[in-house]
C-alpha cells in the first residue's frame, strides 16, 4: 500500500493538482487580509543583530498602525518582524515551508499557511502587499528582491508599490554597483529603473514611505485567479 501511494504521489498529474491546490488555498488565505506589508531578510540574523532589532521595531510600528505584517514565517528577520507585530497586537502572518525534519515557523506568527513548494510560497509573498521591505540577507533575500524589482520593472506589479531596502551599510554598495555598472556601465537597465529601489536606514524612514502607499486592489484580481482555477 505504501509503495502504491508513493507511486501515486510521484505522478506528474498529482503534482499539478497539488500545485493548483496550493495556489487556490494561498489566494483564499490572502483574500481575508488587508493592508499587507511583506518583510524579507536573513533567517540567520540573531537577536543581537542591529537589523533584527530594527525589523522588530518596524513590525511593531506596522502593527500599531493597523497594517498586516507578512513574512516567510521563519527565524531571523522574519521572526523579528512577526514579534514586533505580535507585541503591537497586530496581524502577524507567516507563509512558511513544510519541512520533513524541522519546524521553522516562529512563535510570533498568529495566522499561518504552510506550503510544500517554494515557488508557490514565493508567489504568495509577492502577491498582495502594498509595500515590500527587504532587510539584509543572503542569496534567498537577494533573489526575492531581484524578482520583485523585475515584476515592477515589467509592470506585472504596479509601479507605485515601493521596494524598500532597509540598512544602508548592506544595501548601498549593491545599489551603487547597479547604478555604476548595470545602468551607466553597460546600459542593461533604464535610468528610471533605479527609482524602484529606495534605500533607508531606519524603521521610521520605512514607515514614512509605507504611509504614503495605498492598499492594492487585489481582491478582484484574486477572485479572477480563483475563478480561473476552479472553472478552467
């Protein structure tokens, strides 16, 4: 019986159904939220890390002002942002990955959804927010930031949705490289593409940008996506 189940779950058709189910469940989950701000950053940041402390401060400020804080639900910067939102009594959401041998969901998540596939989770993290805040992180954070910028550059996400890079010590050299090499040196991006990235130093600066944003009209878009999955 176990072998038959394993054979079934390895079937490509079964995987397609599972992927569709994750998209439907994810969009239905997000459809109940409002005022989302998605926060990214290193899972390795410790409580002694200044960026961890700043992420907690930002989460608290967002929670106090009624925003929904969304993270990947794990440790490090994600934990810090969820912790801040939790202490403020705000919505503290985690979209995490189901792993067979370890539990990565931090204790400050009050609403959560687990994903089997990394790519469906990644879509959900980018699907709804009215602002994206990137703290320092590794390859995963840089990958997520680059994809978000690309989605805005190609107008798959509205151009008025800010990408905020918090931590000048970490992000300024990267932005300088993009400006001098990618834009000026090689012309691989347009001058206006540089405006997508907004580098700040503090939670207060990030909040000043976020307060100027408006909730994205994603309710109708989500419903269209869900309708397409259910009737297509």
